[in-house]
């Protein structure tokens, strides 16, 4: 892995509107040339899919709540601003994917693009690794799921249409807020919610199956579930899910620090609500409980989600962990007109 002295400008072909001063942080890009495998397997009961691809480590979106932040510590970096500004690019990802799909042991399971990073961080505009991997999946007729916050995915509508015809693909946009202030406070460099809904509508208009992930639910801050579902329905979404905020390890102190800096008048209420939904703690490491809450407050959130999903014509989809729906306990909704055979996921 070597550092790039003059990294590509991730904003070169995109306009950016900063609210206030831009961040005083240097972007560092490291190209990893000796990655040994690109398809990652997991057996967690909290995650309703088995195989993922991450072409990048770290994420420029800078979401303060991202549960993947501790993965940067395995590289010797920090889970705070290092995760946002020290980005590792797996430049040989397409070559590895082709090799792994050609193995006799590979059975054509769905591959989900996302988990430790958004597959469409701004650097993807230059490297095009996610696009190349999607093209290879289409070539092998391998089903795909994508989870993103980025409108950059519109660039790859042609590949996603090919996957729709020749295999199967579903794209989920994670949008936990409609409020710009809330979004900027905890998702400082991610595209604004409006941009994500516009991208969702463009993909739906192109015949691509899209869904909404109200993820993560941040108790005390996520207050617009009905409006999110309505906007997703208007944009052509046929699926939706919610899951609970996770704050593992070093994520909890970083999230709280940033929350108190950006939303000081709301911070105490939010932290108290998180503890209320986690049996007095900020996080649960128990398998099967990590992406859902407990108690009356969480149950009220779930009921609100269910009621408005049904009102808008969505139908509850009951599923076991490895059946044909993404498993977020008691939170998955699929449209009556869409028969889901691939799961819903979040970042």
C-alpha cells in the first residue's frame, strides 16, 4: 500500500455547495495493490446478506455515526477524522472479482456493494472501481445489491439496467433525515437528502428497483419517518427498512463529541434517548440485537414506520435471516407490487 502524492480531485466533475467554511483537513489517498481477496463473507445474524464488496476503506462522507469507523483502526489509523480523510483504494478490485467469480466454489450468491464504505464516494468518479465490478457482475449474471448515499450512482444507470435484465439488482438509498440541519450535523460531507431522492427517482424511472433505508434511526433526532416514506414512494421506491443506531467501540465517543459540537442544544436529549433504546447503554454487541432497539421508544418508532408504510401501500414482508428479504427484525417492508428476492441493507 503506497500513498499518492497528488491524489485525484474527487470534486473535479461535481459541483459542491459548502454551508459555512470548508473543512480544514487534508485528503490522503493510499492505493492498495496487494489486496488478496475482494468478496468478503459474513455470518452475522444482524446482517441479512452473506457477501459484500468494498472497493474502498474509509469514507469521505464523514458520517459521525458510521459503525464501520473501527475498521480503520486495523490499519493503524484512527476511527475519527482519519476514517474521513485517509482513504484506501483497492485498485485491483476488478481483477480480483473476476478471478473469484470464476472459481468452481462460487455459487452465484448475491453480492452487496457496501458495508465498510460507500461504494460511490467521490473518488469513485476517478477510479471507477465500483462501476468495473458491476460490469463484471453483469457479465457473470451475478445478482447485486447496492447501498449508497451518493447521487453519483446515476452515472452507472446503464450497467444497473443491464444487471436488471440479465441478473437482478436492487439499490437502497440510506436517508435518515429530511432536515438539512440534522443531515449536515451528522452526515457532514454526504450529498443532501434532496440529492439522494432525486437520484432514487432517476433510477426508478430507468426501471431499476430502488428502496429506502431510514438508517440509522437516531433516537431524538430522527423525527420525520412519515415524510421520508412519502418522498420515497413518490420517487418510485418499492421497499423500505429501518434500523437502530450502532455505536461500537470508539464510534460512541466520536459521535457524542461531534453531536455536542454541532447540535449542542439537542445532544443531551439524543444521548438519553439512545440509552433508553439500549437498556441504559450506548451500544449492544449482542448478535441479533445490534441493529434494533428495545423499550417503548423503539417500539413506538417501529409502529410509526409500519403504520405509514401500510398507509402508502407497502406490505410487511416476514422473513427469516437467510430467506428472501434483508433481515432487520420487525423493520422490513416491501411494496405489494414487488416480489423481493434480495435483501435490504444499510451502512
